[in-house]
């Protein structure tokens, strides 16, 4: 009857994987199925548990990196970070330790810099920190 417990575990892990889509539980679903077959051959819960854990870990270690590489992470820029790398015009002087203002892509942004950048100078957006742009003089 141990196979019923392993079947319940496999189904529960499959449901968790479907809900989370983190590619973690899927290997343990497969290892739970392996444990079902082992439970039919032996009553030893230690052996069944060992097959479950070892098979799950080995499958995850061997296949997850390849699968993640194949699926690839999408690095599409969002509306917020798409301004990184763009150029803008300073509308209020930017001084060290003082927030200024930059117009980028038709929108006004608070901006900071380590150096003085005066009004009407062209800047390049280096990064975004919270709601402020980190800028440098455009080259």
C-alpha cells in the first residue's frame, strides 16, 4: 500500500509545480514515480525514500541547468528600465548630493550625478535607483 502514498505525493508535487512553475518539483514528481515502482519491489521505506531523494536531486542537478539555458530568461526591458542607455537633456542643474531634473523620452525625471551637470547639457542614463536616474555627461 506504500505505492498509494507515493502516488499521492507525486500528484501533490505535480499540482505544486503547475501552480508555481519554478521547475523544482517536476524532478521530484518523476522520483516519486520511481519510488512507486520501488515500493512494489520492496517494503523498506528507507530504500523507497532513498530512491525518491537521490533520483530527485540527481535529475534536478543534471537537467535543470540545461533546461533553464534552453528556455532562456527573457530580459525584455520594462517601461521603467528602457530609459537606461538613452540620452536626455538636463532641465535643472544636477549637483553632487543634490537632485536635479532630466527630460528623457518626453518625460521629466529626478536625476543625480557625482559631478556638476548644468541645465541644457546632454546626459546619458546609467541606471535607475528607485525613482531617480543616475546620469553622466554624454560623450
